[in-house]
C-alpha cells in the first residue's frame, strides 16, 4: 500500500532478505576478526573474560566465563566467533531495532537526556491513548526526517546517523569485545577493520530507519522472553554449528544457552491495524544446552 508523499512500504519478503543479509554480514565480520583459537585466551585475565559474558546479559543464561565454557557444546575454536557475533548483534539490534528514535541527537544544553528519550516518552504516552495513531505518527515523523527536497543536501536523520555510527563503532572496539578480537600487527589492518565495522553499522542503521518508517512496530525479545527451543518454532533457529536439519527434533525442549542474534518481530500492518498480532521478520539464532 502506497503511503502519502510517494512512500511505498517494503514487502515482508524483501525485509526478511535484507535482515538475512545483515545476519550474514555480522557473522562474516566476526569470523574474520575473532581470535582463531580458544587457546589464545589462556593468558587473558579471568576478570576480562568474565566481562565478555557480563556484556551478554539478557542474551546468555550463564553469569561467568568458566560456566559458559562448561556448558557450551559447539567446537571450541568456534566459540570466539560465536561470542563476537553475539556481542555485535546485541549492540546493533539492541540500539537500532528496539528504539525508533535511536539516531536522534542529544538535546542542546542537556547532556543527560537525548531527543530520542523525549520522543520515546511522547510515543509511549500516545500509544496508551491511541495505539493506531501513535504508530502512524512515528512512521510519518521518521519518513519526513529521512527525506529532503534539496538534491544537494542530505536528510536530517542521514546526517545524524553518520555521526552516531562513528561513536558506536569506537565504543564497540573498546568494549569487552576487544578481548575477542584477533591481534593485528599494523595500523593499516586496524584501520581496515574499523572501516569494515563502520560500513556494517551504517548499513544496519539505514535498514533499521527504513523499517521504523513503516507502520509495523518492531520488537526484539531477549533470552528471558524466549521459550525452550523447538525446531518448529518460526521465532528461532539453531545456530548452524548444531548441524540441525529442519525436521530434526533432538534439541527440542532444550534450554537456550546463548541468543547469538535476537529475533525481529513485527506487530501490526501497513494499514495500522492488528497490533496484537505479529509476524517474524528474522528468527533468533540460538545455541542450546546440549549436555
């Protein structure tokens, strides 16, 4: 259904394809830049390894590194890649696919509250009053701020997004994720890694903004909101390292150890109706307790 000002919403399959490409980009970056072996962690302090797991709160059922290593059943040398993927996905989806106003800047003169915070507050008040109108308002507001009539100028949110992703990339590279990063010997390699990550963050931000301009409302359930694993549940799929076929039920009923990437659920339709119903735009990628 075409909206006002020539806006045409994306088809569900197109959205699923774009999110699938993002998933593969995250996995590829993590695979390329993670430590190649679990043995590389032997000289890492316990507190630093524990910080990796603490950073995965809401995604992981364990509280520390040793407990995680005891319970995880995937090949040991794949663990750094899986954890780095989980950290990166948590940052991207947790920031961009759960907050429609993630790109909004800080309020001038107020370093504690962002414009995103103010808009979120208004949005939730509106949802309580009239959910349909609230989602239409959010959609139209972001559409208007994502376009410009001047062909030589970028839209407001495009500029804000560029500023945002630079900061997010720098923050991620200095977060506990650094413990999982492959050691590189020169500045050129370090800079190349940063550029690749910047491109990934920028692509994710542009995709998220385009989805928030739609009238559907997105949600990314955390680990506590997921049921036990069943292969038939469209909201989740086993990580490929489990080597689980579509009809293989051997892990059904198992507890989820790690949500490597959250599901993206879409509530409502482009007619601003049926907000009590959802469809899966992207399933959660999960690792189970096999022991």
